[in-house]
C-alpha cells in the first residue's frame, strides 16, 4: 500500500505548469551550478517512529561525510501534488525515499529524474548484489530510473485453525478460495475480507493481486486488456468474495483488517505490513478476537499466509506487491545525492529496512564479499512498533523464505510492458477501484465493471500518448 491518488484536473494543471521544464532536456540531471553539500530528502516513510529511525541513520551519514541533510516526511497521498508544484517552482528535493514504481515511472515520463546517479550507484555497489527482478522493475532497459531499496508483498492471510477443523486445503487457487469462503461464511462470520472502497488505491491493489493470479493483464500488445476473458473472470471472482462472502457495505483498508483481527472473517487480502500488527506488536491496531484477549499472539500462531495465487486461466501462480526506491531528481546536487543513496544502500541500509522489516524486505541481498549479509540482518530485525521482537522469533523460517522469494517473482501490471507511466496515472485516477466499488455495490455486473475500468484506463493511455505523438517529428 504504497500508492498515491490525485485528480485528473490536478494532473493536467501540474503538467501545464511543467511544460517549460519538460522541454529543457531529458532525464539526465541539471543540478545546481555551485554545490553547497546540502541536500533535501523527502521520505514517504513519514510515520513519527520511522522518521526518527531515518534521522538516526542520517546523523551518522552527516558526521561521516559532512553533507547536510534536511529530512522531510511526506504523506503518500500528498506526494504527487507536491512533486509537481515543486517542479513548477524549481524547488524539487534532491532525493525521494520510498518512491513507488508508479511514482518513479511517472516522474521519469515527465523528465524529472536524474538517471545518471542510479546508474552510478548500482554500478558501484554491484548489480549482482540486487534482486534482478527489482532492478528490472525500476529500469527502462539499460537506464536505471531509481535505486530499488525494499519491497512489500500482497498476501492472502487465513485462519489456519478454522481451515483445519473443516479439512480445507490452503486457499492458493481460485477454486480453493471460493470453496473456503462459502463454507466459512455463516453464524455471524464472513468468509473473506476484501476491499471495495472506490476512493482508495488499496482496492485496486487487492484486485491486482487476484487478477495477476489469473493472468489478467492491464496491457497486452500495447492495448488495455481489462475486458479480456481472464480479467472478466477475475472481476467475477472478486465480486463473489467481497459481496457474497464478505461484510456488507464499503470495505476499507482499516475495516478489512479490523474484521479479520476481530475473528469475524476467516480470510483477508492485505499487504505484508499486516504481519507486525497480526502478532500484537502495535498498540493502535491490536487483534481483538475472543482468543486474543488472553494471548496477543493467537492470530499470528493460528494464521496461514498465501504468498501466491493461481487462477484457472494462468499457467502458474502469481505474486504481486510493490518495490520502493531511492529516486534522485533532475535538479539534485548530484555528488552529494550519490553519496547519500550509496550510504543508505550500504552502511545505513540495515537501519533503513530494519525500521519495518515486515514491509521493507531488502532487495539488495548483500555485498560482493558477503552475498547474503542484508538478508541475514533482515531476518533478525526487530518487528513491531510499541513492542519489538526479532521477526525470525515471531514467524517461521519457511514464511520468511517465501517472502524473500516473492520479491524475486513479483509481477506488476504494466511495468514489464513499458507502461509504467500509465500505472502511475491509474494509481491516481483509480479507475479499477471505482469499478470494483460499483460492482460490489450492485451497480455493475462483473463484465460491466471490466468494461468500465478498461474504457477509463484506455482513456488515460490515450491522454498520455497524445503529447508524445503531437511532439513527434
């Protein structure tokens, strides 16, 4: 859940304001003429405890290099507008931390990235020390758009104890998920908690996880493919899970978690950021099921985790999630920014991903001399906010192995097809979330939802392509 939203009107206004900047050159970097060894870093890890953890790492960087860093926490929902307004006024930060793939590709399309620094950083640290899939998602061919730092995965978490009592297999296919949802619905309980909020990107992220499992693609051969048979089947299955076997009314990121934590549902689609809360290590989101009163770890010990699903139209299971990166802007003080990113991916790396290991799975596995150094450190990182315990003491090695493997196998709509800018735009406009909300609210059939989402995404694609065609020789 690392995406952002912004209106089409705001996007068009910002794009108009940016036109002078966009024609001054491509995404190579035009830093200040007189470097002052001072940089501004925006971070989407903006929760108070994460800002404090980041500041501790930065303090060590400043003492060692003499570079002064102004750290600014930025809420994810505000990032797109702030980037565009800062670009228009010439006040872009030097570096952006925890940038999502959609944001990175959107900035790249608008000519706002310095791509020399990521290339130099990855080259010096060693491409072989990074997860190859993460590097590919954050690159345009041989051009490094940003330096990927960590990832979170989309998961299906289920009540293993209830499945065992009904002799149900793990819900890792469409058929098994639907069967379990039906058999575990009733008696005041829901079979599934799945997001339906039309105004939240969490809904489209949840659907993308289910859709990729059935090989439903956002784009195929350059055309929006949401009306394909695999996608229509995905919409139909999501409708059954959310409407027939889920709680009534609009379900949000908070309500889906709360319903599962209260024991009122037997499955939930959520990100790996759930894992610390599931273990009772965050006071503002504690499990509240009847069994949890005497044992805060009850849900963690009685929940299974599915990291990849398979639909009937797919040849193999699929895993979705998000890779976040360090992005350097085109106006950055280049040398200081390079030193900073290298530090955050080297001496400061363990402090960075260790602040929230459940949702910051390292994509740099180690160094040339210690190939698994960072993965080893991640496995013993402290999990939780108000209470912290090593993640490998809370969850078994088999689950941690699957989380790491999930990063390598992660798929994302549109990125591999070269439609990263479309992914970013769709994350702001929320056409899929709106279609899901209308479908589960009874206003659209699954086929109608697929058609509506497809038409809206195709319109976004056309609007993104139009300036390029107009400017072609």
